[in-house]
């Protein structure tokens, strides 16, 4: 039985002191053991990666992630951080292709493919984010769009490599302050289609976008969903701990 993945990206928030406080509290609470059936992960800013790794300690059940990484190991890429460097700082997972990076920083299907490949080469977990805009959804093209994003990024992987990938479906219209929470009804079809294509072949199929304590259990109940990728609702430790509890109590985790 695969675990429910529940994690948070802090995006561009938290200085070192706050990052350390959050993770120290998390490590104290978990005391070396994730809730049964749940795989927690935390994705801080690069500046806090090593400090968070330090606080979590060597055998932490919490996976540590980077919010992005360059596909080359080193070189003249000013301002970039390589997968190798992120791994050196403690990352076990690399977030790839978040819509904010696609929209503001020129992330393309080609660069997501290079990053997935580099992440696998370094034996970290690629967390590939896909999601369509409100316009694409309105035109009825959600499934086709996200399947194309996924296929482009995962092109050329063999089954063993694909089995190490986690996909997070995060519709752009549902993310952040300006987003509106998706209903479970409107997520059924995209997850049915993602599930058909990737359900048995990848390590996890997560949902993200305005996840909160009120909708988390229902979202986890959608067919093929095996976890949640959370922003704002998990930026305070209490929120993250509550979400871990909700996942642990869910029939998919206990069953
Ligand atoms: P919110 O949960 O704040 O909508 O953000 C989701 C997200 O983008 C996680 O990567």
C-alpha cells in the first residue's frame, strides 16, 4: 500500500530562524516517526535547505525538498542551484515545473524534462507539477493539457525511472490568494485521466491548490489521489500537523 504524501512548499517565505523553529517543532512532534500511512515532505527556500536538513537530523521521516534545480551539475549558470548542490545541502526531492516558475521564470516542457532526468540521475525524487489555466479549463481542455505537460516532462523514462516520479496536479486557477478552491466534482475527470495514464506507473499522484483543513479529507477521497501538496494552509506548523492527522485518519491511509 503506498503512503499518502502530504507536503508543503514554503515558496518565498521564512528566514532561517523561522524555518528552524518550524522544523524543530515538526521533528519534536513526530519524534522520529511519520503518522502511519503518511509520507510528509517540506520544501523550503534554498537559503534554508541546509538549516532545515540540520534540524530534521539524519533519519527523519520527513523528506526534504528543493523548489527548483538546474539540470547541469555545475558551470556558468549565475543564480542557479544544481540538483547536485541541492542534494549536497540535504534535498531528497526536487520540485519541478510549478506554474509560478512556468509563468514567471520561463520554465518550459523542455526544461522540466531536463530537470526530471537530472533529478533521477542523482537519485532524488522528482515532484513534477502540472496544471492548466482558467482559460484552458473553460475551453474544456484540462485533461489534454496536463497530459501533454506530463508526457513532455517524462518523455524517454523507462518504467523503473517513472516509478520514482511523483506528479502533483495543481490547476493554476486554484492556487494562491487569487485562486478559488476546486470542487471535488471538477477534479474527478482530470484525476481519472491522470490515473488511467500514470496511476500504476508513478510513485504518487498529488493534488495541490487551496488545500485547507476543511477540504483536505474530501480531496484525498478523489479516485487516484494519493496525497496533497499544500501552500498557505501549511505555512504555520499547526496547520501542517493538522493536515498530517487528517491524512493519517483517511481510509486510504488506514485501509
Ligand atoms: P496554496 O495551497 O497556497 O494554494 O498553494 C499551492 C501550491 O502552489 C503548492 O505548490
